[in-house]
C-alpha cells in the first residue's frame, strides 16, 4: 500500500507537468491565420524525385502540432527547404504531407480520447554545388 501512495504523487506531478504543454501546443492560428491557397498535400514521389532521394538522401522539416482545422493556415507550414541548405547547395522539396503528432501522452493512453494533433512535414533533398 505504501508503494502505491509513493507512486500516486509522482504520477500526478508528471501529468500536471505534461498536460499544460500538450494543451498549449494545440493553440491554433487564431486571428493570425492566412488560409492556404494553392498549397496541396504531395506525398507521391515521381521518378526524378525518387532518383534525387536515392542519390543524395533527404531531410525533413516539420511544423507545430495543431488541431486539424488549424493545419489550413500558412503559418503552420514548416520552413522552406532552402532554410537548411548548405552553402552553394540547392535544396528542393520532394514531398509535403500532413502527419499525426502522436506524443507520449497519446501513446500511453494516460488521457483517454486525447489527440496530439497533426503537423505538416516537408521532405527536402540537398543537391551539392556542382552536382
């Protein structure tokens, strides 16, 4: 019984520390939302894009976790690929997709019905200078 009493304060401290973080990450765009125009999810690599990935590899840039309705704001897109591009290299986007966030609170089922939200993921390829 004393082990259970020792565990309960620890579990409640953990939850109280995690819950505000989980809630604040899904705050949405609010008044600062610029609707996405001309931006569509692109999750299929054509043969040229696949060749680039095979030759140079790729890296991902991700946006913040938000509720589904807030993914339709430009402010929720991750940075463009060139923000992480090396000097002289060229970076190109080969994929843009919405993915689920799936954080530890959701995995552990500590809060039944909790949804960590979704985010945008941009797959980028860096092509070295002169290639």
